[in-house]
């Protein structure tokens, strides 16, 4: 036996008898939100309680899930630049967006069909957002009306709009959101072309329940279960509008007094066009890796979008945010605030309102910690000098 083989055997024997191996923690799903050490702890808890098709809907990206992974991996290529000997006895996480003050620059992204994850749908999320002074964006595909969510929140939410295939329907949705007092309209533009959600389809194969009993078989069945479409003729309606263009954006500006955000921008070219067409803000987004298989994470898109708008409008971001360090990195690269999606729905599915609240608490605690480590005593003190890239690329 060669020396190399003997050394390999000794190493394997050491590992097999190591107390570190014997002391591995119990990896079962948490049974209480207070047990969560980070937001990822909620994913197995959600997986445990959700039907396969519903978990697949939440987990899926598109095609090979490359963009889904890129959203997370992008944050790993950015490092922090800690600062020392700064008075960090306090760190102020408050931020102001369109004249409204929030407890922290972390909001809840729009996710539709939340009754697939909890019997009360979006209501426990709204209660958690109110308790934690957190911004909530309500989806067009909500299972709870915008009026009910506004009452639960104690203030109107921001409203996410899918530009439907018929302008008269879209106009009714906009006017209803405005009548409910929504101050901001987030127009989603990244699903025009359609998508292949392969991971979702594979999970559906594991689910033996008859989907048609809940979802029906026609678009009318789908929209009929969405309160925002009550009283609207939905025959043949689709949520996407393949003809959507910049003239439509100008039409939206004329239609409503709400602030208009474009959700789904990823390039400097489109960011400049947003400003030229009077948009009030941008959400850098690829629909949580569910829009297209670009293979590029939103955090990699953020700097060019921020530079393109030159401070004329605020830029927000979603996709792949799982840690307070992720939030800090996005803020350092120019985001005015971030939105999280899957983590709070994991918490919702597993534990309802307490799960959502715990997710928000963890992210807030982590953000405050990293702010202090980097000498930032307020959100305004977080800047590009706070971070760098592992490959030394310019930023």
C-alpha cells in the first residue's frame, strides 16, 4: 500500500471517529418560529406542510433554474469592508420612501395565490407587516381584496399590477387600487414572453390531488377566484400583455396619480427609458428567477441600473435576498430598499403570522449587526465604499 493510500485511510478513520461528526445537530424542520436561526430554516418547515404542487410553485425557477441560483450566488461574490473605531452604540434602520417612513428598508414582495400556502392568504402577512412597520406590496393575483388588506394593514399597500391582455380590464384594476388609497403602482413587465417552470411541473407529478377541483380548467376559473376581478368580464383574459410597450407606460402615467414603478428592469438601456418616459421608480427584478433564464442575478444587474438613472428616481431590488448582509450589499450598491419573497412565504406556510414576523425580525437583526460591523449608523451611511467584488471588477 502506498503512503498516499495509508494517509487517506488514516484521514477517513479520523473523520469516522470524530466527535464533530457525532455532534451534528438535528436537521429536522423547526417546530416553532422562535427556533429559526436564519430565514432558510423556514424552507424545510414549509416543505413539510405544503402539498407538493404548492411547494413546487413556490420553489420553481425556469428551465434549469440557473437564474434562480444566480440570484443567490451573486451576493457571494461581493465582500464587505468593515470599519473600526466608530461610535456604533446605535444604528438607525428607518428609511423614507415617497414621503412615508418605514422601520427598515426591507419590504414584502408581491406573491399571488397565497391561500395556496395558508388558509387566510395574504391577511396574516398584512398583520405581520403592520406589527413590524414593514411595507407590503399586494399582487394582482391576490386571494384577498385590496380593500381588506388596507383595513388589516391600517394603511393601503402598494399595488403590483399585471398588465392584462385587455386595457379596459387593466384600467379597472388601476382605478380600484387608486380608490383604495394605494400610493404606488408597480407595473410588472418581465412575464410578457411566457416561461417554462420545469421544477414546478416536476413537483406536480408528485401531487396526486385533482388540481381542477381547486383551480379549474379555464382562465375564467382562475380569475373567478381572485377578488380583484369581481364584476369584470374575464372571458379569454390573460395576465400578460405581449403587446406592452413604452406608450402603455405613458398611458399609465396619464391614467393614475399613483407613483408608477416598473418592476422587472435589468439593463441600463431600459432604466434610461424608464426615466425618459416619466417613471417614478424601478424595481430590479427577474421575478425571483421565474421570468427568463438569463443566468444573471438581480444584484449583478443593480449597479448598471443605478448608474443609468443617476439618482433621478429610486431603485429597488428583489431576488435571492436571504441575509442581512445581502440587504446591506444591495443598499451599498444603490438600492433604496429591498423586497423579499420566498422567505416570508416559507414563514407564512409553516407558522402563519408569527412565521412572517420572525422572518422580518431575523433580517432586521442581521442588517443592524452588519451595519454596526461596517460602521454605518444609518441607512444613509451605507455606500459603495462599504463593499467590493471578489474578482476586483469595477463597481
